[in-house]
């Protein structure tokens, strides 16, 4: 063959080779994209499951933290009952007036005996006593004090106590000194004289009538108790079935993490401490970021999912954990199986495509048709295989065309509908799931198909929605993912729907919100009892603030924020002496400053409570003025909108509420005052919203009872 002939043949073959190379490159790109998509899908599923566990652990941590706070409050309530006992206050007052000389007290022996009996009875009832021991032998040796109740005078000297009360040394004396300054004190868990975990509480005792000392205590009630199962049983979540789930209490001690509660491996209280810089230590992470969620390692080195919550007003953090192996075992197995299946499908499809292409390029048209038939059979088998895979998933997976008719359904979806998968195909959603659900799903599907038709981008068109069906206890919450599917000559465009039932998780969250609301109502009632002249003030402020926020068409989160902030803004009044709260006039400048700054005390008390909205900052900024002359010197839009609403509401309720020592201001006059201060003290927007609600929304009739005198209010 001549060189010219060989060159011509080579030139003829070159285009064919380039085409083969192009097809091969395209095929490799498709395979790589499919593999990447499979891995991405698996990772998204794993992230979604981790998020669900974060919600579950957070709900349990919230409920257990509330139970621990309840136990702490019960102990303070026992001491508060003693500190407010009239006989005890009278005795302590006489002792303070006598400068600690017991001989100057009227019938001192009888009073001291009564107080001792009162302490013994209270300690026996409330658990401030040593643990019961078996086989005690009588002896003349005085047992070491371990727990009990006691009283100290203004100098910190003991007065009377229960027989088992240990001496006032070290931590106890320091806490008593703090209480004498007017602040409740807490003695953290420590090993007591009996080598048992011990905790203490101290409350100040105030004089019956004290015009000079203010909040200074004339004595203190000291309570020590052994930390027993009454606290630790509260860490156990009722109804929990997980084998490795555990709830712990931890704290920081220097450079270590101390475990305050018994551990699942049998370690007793305060017998386990680990370095805070231990790599990936779950407890150290919880102390560093209370309220966070992560995958760390527990005290035994096991990889765990961990979430935490701070314990209010205490240096403790509550940790809820579960081993990663138990939490994600089912998910990991399912996703690994799914990934393998996807890879096998991709390989199978690739092999099929290559086989069809090779046969189609080398055989006649009839042979190519036969090859296509074989490929169709293989694809049918792959479709059956895909059905097996989707049937193994717990979620409902269906495909719905634009006319709402099913083109695919897995067995869980059919089983829930009470029919077979074959019977579902061709039926409308309304016929299977009912008109209400069908309408909600169809609206989302219509948007997805419309968006997909415009740009054919799956990620842009897909949507995720939460749907709520029913009311009351029968409410059902469904999370739906809607993914567009391209159509072909045999099938119209459709939407792949993945439906997850989120009803139980939603119910748990609502229970947590109800618990928070009940706790808020309890705190409000405590303040109302201490301040009878302004009873119901907080609840009225919350009600009016909520109406103003809704009138301004604010987001739901801001409406809830002003509601909760209004309810809790007076919490700081628990530190204002009762005689100041009940004064009907002639307040001293110091007393006025104490009352005016009580909302800042409220904000400090609530600083570490994890509210959903900016509740604490709203309370802290409610005393700011529009012109910047407030205590924090914030002005205009720099003040939170919720705080501006609360400032207007607080002033309005104060002016229009009757008091025992004055009549209420009319709504018209209160509106004039607010308008006069708008632009200097108050923001004009909430003032205008309030006046509009009063005049056009029935506000005057709704809040007419504000103007009734305290003795008849609410009747």
C-alpha cells in the first residue's frame, strides 16, 4: 500500500476515534456524577437523622433540667418557709435589737426550744437529716454531724440547730456570711463529714420591721442535706427505651470536669473527674458550650451524641448523651445498603449502556432492536430492584403526576393507605389520602413543576414543607420533600414525594413550650403575692404588649417575645423588701431607684435561660428612652423593637390600673400622656398602634377592668 493510500485511510479513521473518545468521556462524567449524587444523598440523609437526634436529646435535656430546677426550688422553699416564720423572725429581731445578748430576749428558753422543735420537724419532713442507718449501737460518743437545719445570728454565730447539724466551718460559714448580706446562698455538692455527697442552702432572715438596714439580714437559715436518689432519679427520662442513653450533672473544678451524678458504669457521685482538655470529652464540650449539640466521647471513651442545658443559677450543666453506635446504627446500616444499591445500579446501568452502544454500532437494525429489548428487560429488573430498596425505607415514597395521580408508591405508603401498591397506581391523591392532604400536597407539587419547567434545575425547584392536619390531640404533622422528575415520551413530568411523620417530635416540643409557660405563670404569681398593690401588672403588660405587636403585624417570634418578657419583667421585685413594695407613697430616692431598676435585676436572673427570642435583652432595654436618656444610653432604632413596645405598655398599664392609694387614669388621658412623650421617651409606632387598638379594636372595653380598685379587680 502506498503512503498516499495509508494517509487517506488514517484520515478516514480519525473522526471515528474522536467520537469514541467523546462518548467515553461523557460516559465517565455521567458515572462520576451519579456516584457523587449517591454519596451526597447518603450524607444528606445522615445529616437529617443527626438533626432529628439533636431535637430529641434537646427535648429530654430541657425536661430533666426543669426537674432538677424544681428540686433545687423545693429545698429553697423549705428554708423560705422557715425564714418567713413569724415566731422565728420575732425571735431574731429581738436578738438583733439586743446585739446578740440572748438574756435580753423575752422568755428566751421557751422561744429557743420552740425554734429547735420547729427545725427538727421541718428537717424530718423535708429530708434535711442524716441517712437512715441499720444496726445502730447506743454509745456515749456524739455522732459526727452530717445534715440538718440551723439558725445563725447577724454575726454568723449559731443559735439553734437540729442535733445532726455539722459545725459552721469553711463553706458553710462563707455561705452564711453571704446570706447575711441579703442574698440567697448555695453550698455546692461536696463530700461532707460522713464522706457522703452533701449540698447546702442558706437564706437570710429579715427583721419584722426594719427601716434602717434595708436588705441586710439579721440572721440566716442554714440547711444541709445528703444528695440522694431524690435528685438523681429526676435525671431519668420517663419512658426512655434507649440502652445507652444517660443524663449527667457536671461542673468545672479548676482544670478538671467533675461528675456530680452517679455514672452508668457504677461510679458514685464525685468519684470521677477528668481533665477539661481531654480530647473530644463530651462533658468538657457541654461546659464550654451549654445548649450545644455535637458528636464527642464520654467518660468511658465511647463516641456519643451529646446535648446539654445549663442549670439555672447554679454552676452545673446537665448533659444528655447516647452512644453513636446505638443512635445511628439503623441509619448507618440503611444508608450503607442504599449506597451499595445505588452504586450497583449505576454500574448496572453503565454496563447496559455500554453493551447497547457496542451492539448498536456493530449489528444491523434488527439486531439493535433486539438489544434494546434486552436492555428494557434489564431496566425493568432494575426498577423492581429499586422498588425493593424503597420498600425497605420507613418513610412514604411516592411519585405523583401533575394531575395528582400516583405513578409510583412504595409499600409503607400503600400500607398506610390500606391498599396495595398496584391499586394506588392511577388513583388521585384525594382518593387515597383525602381531599385536605391532597390539596396541601398538590399546591406544593404545582409550584415545583412550574419552577422546574422554567429552568430544569432540580435543586432550585425542589421544596420541603411542614404540614399540620387536624386539631387538638388528633393533630398530625408531616414533613414532605418534593423533588421534580423529568418526563419522557411514555411518562409525563412528575414529583417524587418523601413523607416523614413528625407528629411525636412536634408533640414533645409543644409539651416543652407548655412547661415553660407554666413555669412563667408560677414566677408571675410569686411576684404578685409579694406586691399586692400591683397584682396582675405583669400579666396585663404581657396581654397589652401582645395586642400591640399583633396590631403592628410583627412576626410570631416577636409577639411571643413581648408576651414572655412582659410576664417576667417584674421578677426582680422578689429582691425588693415587702415594706417597700407595699408603701403607698413617700418613697425615698433609694427606694424609687430600687423599684425603677427591678427590671434589670429580672434580666440578670434570666440571663442564662435559653429563650427562643431576645426575651432577656427586651427586659433589660425596656427602661431605655427614644432620645437616649435611659440607663443604658441606647436611642432610637438601637433599642430592640420589642423593648420599645414593652416600655409603652408598662407605662400605659401603670397609668390605667387602679391602686389602693390612687384612682386609675382614663384611657383618653393616658393616650394623651403617651402621645406627648412620643418622640422623646417613647417610639411613635407602638404608641399609635396602642391608640388605634383602644379606639378601633375594642381595647377600651377589653381592658375596662384595669380601672377597678384592687379589692374588686377581676370580679
